[in-house]
C-alpha cells in the first residue's frame, strides 16, 4: 500500500474527513474547490494536524492519534509541490533546488542536482531569480526542489492550475515521467476530471463536507 | 562650522546610533511577539509599546527620571550593580532617545515580519528545515529590509529627540547637548542665528536622508509586498 489515510479535521464550519488506501502509482484526490483536498495534503505533510486518524505512507506511520505518533514536517520526507510553486524569492533557482538537498541526510538523497536539472530540462534557469520565471518554468523548478530533498513520496496540489494549456501538457508529461521512471508514490490533488483520468491510477472523490 | 558645532553633531550621531543599536534586539522581540504571538494581554502590550508616541515627551522624561534617577529603583540598581549612573550622561540621553524611538521601530519591524509569506515557511519545513533554520534561512532574510528600515526610522526619531531628553538628563554641553537641545539653547540668546541655521540645516538633512533610506528599504521588504514608512 502506498497511502493509507484515515483523517478527520474540523476547520471552522467545514468538516474534512477522508479514508483512502491506494496501491502504487499516482493517487488522485478529486473534487470541487472547498472540499478540503489541500487540507488533506497539508495533514499528510505535517503542516496541519488532524483531530484524529492515521496516516501511513509506504509502510511508515507519519501520524497516529491513537498511538500518539506525529512526525514533524521536516522528518516526514514529503516532496510537496504547491499550486503556486512557492519558490523562495530571495534565492536563485539553483539555491532553491538545493535547499532541501543540503538539509537531507546523505543516504536519503537519491538524485543529484545534475540529474534533476537534466530530468526537468532546466539547466538554462539555474542562475535566474524566481520572479523572472514563467509559470511553467517555476513549476519545473518546484518539482525539482521537491525531488532533490530526497522524498519517499510526493504531494502535488493542483500543480497545473495556474498554467495555460500548452504548459499544462508539458508539465503533465513531467509528472508522468516522475510517476513511471522514478516510481514514487504520488498523492495528487485536482478539480479537473480530464487531468485526473489521464494521470491517476487510483481516484478518490472528495465532496464538500463529505464524511469519508 | 566650529569645533563646538561638530562636537554637537558627533554627540547626536553617537547618542542616536547607540540608542538604535541597543534597542534593536528588544524592538525585534516585541515586533515578533506582536506579529506572531497569541497571548492574553497582547493588546495591552501593543498599547504600552506605542505609549511614548502619544504621551507628552516631558511626561516620558519625568517617568525616566523617577525610574532611572539616582533614587529611582532602576537607577539605584544600575549604580549598585554596575556603578553606572545615567543622570546627566550621554547614556541617559541615549536611553531617552531609545524609548522615544521604540514605537516607530517596533511598528516598521512588525509590518516586515507580517509581510513574510508564512506558506514559504511551511514549504521550507516540508523540505527538511527545522523551525530555527526556517527562521534563519527564510523569515529573517525576507524581513531584513524592513528591519533595517525600522532601525533607520528609529535613528531619525532619535536625532530629533528633545522633550524627554531635556527633562531626564538636562542640557549639558558635550554630554547631553544634542542638535535639538543646542538649537533650543542657542535660541535663548540673541545673535545666534547663524549657529541655529547651520544646526537646523544639518537636522533637516539627517532626518530627510534617514527617512528616504528607510522608505527605500521598506519598498524592498517582502519583495513587493512590504509596507510603507512614508
């Protein structure tokens, strides 16, 4: 099992609840905005604490309210790709890419800067500042930064949402290659059915105020 | 310009420089608490920090006199433990300037801390950074232009400090007679117009330069999201 998740969390008036277990590949969380998809990703990353539940990824328990397990975000080895890239504006592309790599234990790293740069085709961007990148370029760098931190799995929050059609296809191919060539478990959030149908091996639908 | 006038200008720069440098850690701590903290009494702390901004400066000076005078609790403590007295000393002038500059410094620093996108901090956490490293590698560098803007603004306020200073440490040549106090003193005696004019021009130039520097730094803060001083 890649992802075994059973979480509940009250956020103001909204109740986010989800139960899923998925095999290898890309697991898509599908549903309209406001259904709590991003909250689920934040819970898996450790940025949001569930009220109760359990999160197991690739055999490792990240959170278990009953067993009082709650790994810190920097111990979970999640590669989180955000919708807006969320690159550090005061660091050049190269230093953004290496931010997590430098913090990772050497035996946790499984990709070098050169490999990531080749894989994503971003060699020409290394000296640039994030604010000079197009949406598609920023998203490639964000994926590279996540991969270089030596993650055990990836979390992707609508990574195509802020891109135009041409760039979407481009980044989708990158994500397919991450899924197939690197064989990382991916938890992927989207509200776009076509996108999810193309990329996902498992689809989980999350409705607003759904009781998982 | 005479040697005496140069001495006055240098004293002003020394008093203001020391006041701002010594206040930076406290101002940053308060700004951090007010920007990020959640605790009972936050509103009261906010009000207390801003008090010197609205209190008559003569009252602030008088309160400093009560607390740090030779018979005041803080004054006696300083004398007993460190053999230091602030009365009629330039260090006392620096203290008065620091108290008056604190609200402006805390305001500017607080804005710059609030302008840091906390989602970037979350991203850094998922990349393996501890909270301390997030602070040093993300929050602090992004807030730095605003922190410097706050310091420069505090420096400008210190240069102009008058009421609390003259109340607390009097107007002693070479010790507490900063530019504003020297102008005030010179105005009491007829025929000093040239001295007054020269010192006034210096005061305008120093203040204007500091304000411009502060605004330019604030515009850099938050990389487009920063607050304004002016």
